[in-house]
C-alpha cells in the first residue's frame, strides 16, 4: 500500500499554490542565495586583484636627456611648451 502521508501533503499544498498570483514572479530564497554568493565572489576577486596590483613593480625608463626630474618639471610648468611659427 503506498504511503498516504505524501499524497496528503500534496493535497494540502495545492490550495496554497492557487493563492499565489500567477502573473507575479519572485526569486525567493534561492535567488537571494545565488546573488549573495556572486557578491561574495566579486568582493573576493577585487580584494585579490588589489593585492596583486600592489605587488607589481614597473621599472621606470631613464630620461634620454639625462635629467632625472624632467617629468615633475613638465607637470609643474603646465606641460610641454609649443613653438610659435
């Protein structure tokens, strides 16, 4: 003889499902869990990227004119000067 408690539970859940609006879709708990996991993954990736970018050391190219401070002087004077004519 089949288990009658399973069919009885389904019989009680069917009227509850009819009470829901058929035009309304909600993500529910599963949608929240998926969103929370994705948010945590993005946060962890950004934290890792920040740590890795902090370790990068870019060697600076030497100034061909032999002046070590030429970049800061150009920035202080407002950039490069144009020749008239």
